[in-house]
C-alpha cells in the first residue's frame, strides 16, 4: 500500500539533504558541514549495525581522513591491517599486492567494522551546528517542482515529514529508488559470480595476512578481522540454491579442502543462517544528476566486491562532490555544470575500476570455479608482470584507484582547534 507522506507532514529545511548515511552520505555530510553548509542527512535505520558491509579502508581513504585531521583518531578504533595480499594456487603461492612498497603514510589496507567508521564520522560531523542527522527516517519520494528536485518526503516513527533543500543527494546504495523516480538511466552488467559470507574463529598460529585460494573449482577470500576470519566463498551466479541443496556438510568440506588449516573448524558454520548471500551486481548511471539532485556512491555505480574498493570509491565521490559544491551551496545556487563537474571528475576512475573488476571476474575468478580450473592470464600479461613497475600496479590500483581525491578546502584554524580537544573524547 502506498503511503501518502504529504498529509500533515512536518517540514524541514536545509541547503543540502543527503539520503542515506553510509560511507558516502556520512562523509559528504561531514565535509559540507565543516565548510559551513547547512546539511541534513536521513538514515532509514535506527543504527549502523549491519553485518558483512564494506569495511576495507584503503590508503586513499586514510589519506583523506589525514587531510581532515581525523586519521589518528580513526586508527585508535579497533581494526586490523593487511600490508600484503597473497593467493594460494594449486601447487604455488603468489604475491598479489604488496602495499608495503608504496610511498604513503598508510601502506596497508585497514579492516574496520563499517558501523564503527560511521559512528566516528557522524560524531565528528555532529560537532558542527549546521549538521543534522535523522535516524529512523525512511525517504519515500522526491519532491519535484517545475522539473527540478526540491527535496524529499520521508517517514519517521513520529509521522510524515518533508525535507526541502536546494540540493538533494542520493547516497542510499545500489537499491536506491530515486534514480528511477528522477528518470536517470542505468547501464547494467551481469557479473558471473555471487558471494557467500561467513565467519570462522582465529586461533593461535594462524597466519596474519589476508589471503585467498583459487583453483580446482573454488575461489575463497580470507580476511583477518582480529578475533575471527571473515570468509568470502565465491559461487557462480545463481548457484546458491544448488549449493544449499548439496547440504551443509558438503559445503563445510569444500571450505576445508580449499583452506586445509580451517578444516577442523568449519563446524562453526552451524546452519545456513550463518551464511549470508551477497548477490553481486555492477551497474552505473549514464547521468548522475538532474536539476536539484545528485547521485553518488553505489547509487551512481554499484561495484563488485572484487578488490574491496566500493567503500573507497564512495568516499572519493563524497570528497569530489564536497570540493565542487561547497561554494555553490553556500552561494545559494547550484547549476547543472556544478553537478556535471562531479560526474566528470569521478566517471573515468569508476569506469576503469569496473572494467578491471570485470576482467578479474571473467579471467581469474570464473576460471577458478571450473573443475580442475585455475586462474588464467594472457601470456603477454604474464611476461609484463615480471617487470617491477608492472608488478607494483595491483598494489597501487588497490591503494589509490586511478587517481585519488584530496580535500580541497580547509576549515579555519579556530574551528580546527575547537574540534581537536573534543575529538579525543569521541574515540574513548
């Protein structure tokens, strides 16, 4: 039943209204607030506690946090690090990416629960009086007037509300309904894989590095989360029901055969409720905006989990959007070319990463899922990878993408000093 949110709706006003408080929405809210923009962020859930969400922070994101003066506080939160990613193949082990060789203050991937990251970012944003976050606020429909988006209607436990804004930003993920409402066209692709996520305990003597296994019909990624291993077991698209039909014991045995040192603990997967299905999708909008509306993050381009780049691309979108739009928003006029500037800045990095993910899915992962299969690379690629500059490319691309974003604006020193003392309290 369609709910009419217009009846007796309370009205909120903001210069910018952000739909969705994931990594892109939270970072955009923080960066706009610190530049003096009145920003309202709407989050439909009551908290950020969702399991198996993107939680790999790459050096590009840590450098952004450093430019904001927040990296030190962020890294005081619980996390693990991976300086190297290795892959176990039938008969050999290869080094996929060695981030320790990169010239950065943060030569590693940081694994941190997404809810901790979002709590940290929104706490920092909350120190600015022009930042407002409404939880339990489910956006329902765009407000369209004279061909432009003027805000969004949303529901709260207290009743319907409207947020009226100069600019509305859709940062509500890959299932965002507002792209279709706005008439924005999508380019969809068909990744050949899905992923089953689950946990296994870490024990004394386990390796420290994040690693993967590829070959003989399996592709498994193993992430060190400190107290436990987060496991990604890749299957062919649409095979979930057949995997379940084969029985839980067969699934446990397959995991143990791929990672022999875990064979004795696969019984920790007690039933199928312990296994979460991620239906992998990849798409992108042809156009990310229309008058009064901008889409960023997964709402603009859903990414495959390959490489764990999704959260970092979303944060880069937020930085690019804040850099391009802070001044127009403060001036009270956001033009089409301002919104286009965000897409132009971010389109190529997104497109290239999606192409690389597609290549990895077809030539590396899918080939590993064939019986007796193993990852395959063109012969020329194998030759080039013997050269040091080429061999370092995977680490650089994982760490920084095609080109990194940087914070353009800096807050006045008096505000930086005011938040510095309070910041320490937020991470206790």
